[in-house]
């Protein structure tokens, strides 16, 4: 039996703690182009046509933490370069501050933060046959992104469009971890993701099905960084979605075999990585029939 996680595995919704739910909803609707799919009391689910991408929980007493493990950014994958141009134009129109932009070879990406300092990436993928390789291995980089060239994709029709494109997904998450070796053992040897690229001793990228990365892991907050204290804003957990019950049970069994505390609750099984980043393994039957 293969030790690799099923190639259909994807990252699902990201669950965040925020200080002011109304403020966060306004930001994600007006600046990013998500829509509220459901709001109940102190929680809200946001996404695009076809599903949820974010789940927000309000905690008025929560505060951002620094120098800890947790979320570096979550990444919204748009279907096309034109969709990326639309997202960029909306950020310009709303005068939303960006923290960066980059051409990674495999993708083109915009970076910013929400009001609670949660990192966000909006990106589009290049076709796989254009991904850069060195000695037969993936070679993602960080080069400047020509924003004017991205905006040249727009037409007059785009002036009347709003919101992120249907088909936008959570393409990947990127996490701060305390120890890269432990993270590699957990995500590659334990969960079964493929190691796609490693940047020295500070970052690595893992994926299912030959993607460039579904999860990024780095020690940029410091080797041995502690988890955020209770009552912090930021990542509660993110979902790793598998296509069927058989794969769900197989992954649960593999995690138990390496000593991970995990207990299935119906179609979901919450657990934590060695740096105490929260994850929920879930079943998404739509992955079985894309």
C-alpha cells in the first residue's frame, strides 16, 4: 500500500478567530470580494458561489500574537490571470494596502493582511508544463511581479464585475512551525504529502498529486517558536479534505500510528501538528468526481 496521501486531497476552508466580526466581514466583502454564505451570532462563513472558503469566529478579547507558530498566510487561488487582474484592480480601487507581490514561476501572487493581521495571498497558477524545473525538480522562486502587465488583462467588461470569481478555492496554506525536521516527518512521513521543494533549513513545501504546494512550512518566527497563547486572533484550524471514507480512515490510522491524538467525529477528525497548528481531516465527496 502506498504511503502517499491520495492525489485528490485538497486544502479546505480556513477557520480564523477575529476581534470584530462585522469589521472582518466588511473587509472580506469589500476588499477581497468574498460573500457571506451564512452568519449566526458570533460566527460567519464566507466564500464564493459554490462553497465556503473562510469560517470566522468573533472573540472581542482576542489579540494578535507575535513570534509564535500559526498562520503565515492562507492563499485564495483564482481560476485565471484575468481573475487575478480583477482582484488587483479591486485592491487598487479600494486603496487596500498590499504587503507584497511576487512571480513564483509556478504562480503569480498578491499579498496583504486582514484587520487582525492574518496573512492573505491571492494568486493564479501557471499551466503545469510551464512550471520551472532545475535538474528535474520543481524550482519555485520569488521574483518581482509586473503589476501593470497583470492589469493589462482587464477589459471594459471588467468594470461592471465585482467579487472573486466563481471557482476560487483555498489553494494552499502556509504555516509558521517550530521545527522544520519535525514538520517534515509529520506532513511527509505521517500524513503522506510529497516534499516538493525545500529552501535551506527554513522552509519547505508539500503537496498531493504533483501540485506545487498545498502546505508551506517555515521557521521564520524562530526555531522553537511557541504556539500562540490562548485568546489570540488567527488560525483556529484549516481543513485537509480527502475524497472518500476509505482514505479518511487510512489517514486517521497513519496519524494514530505515529502517536497523534485524533478522534473521528463523523466526517471530521480534528488534530494538531507538532507545532500545535490546528487541522481537521474532512471528507469531501465532490473530490471523487471532479
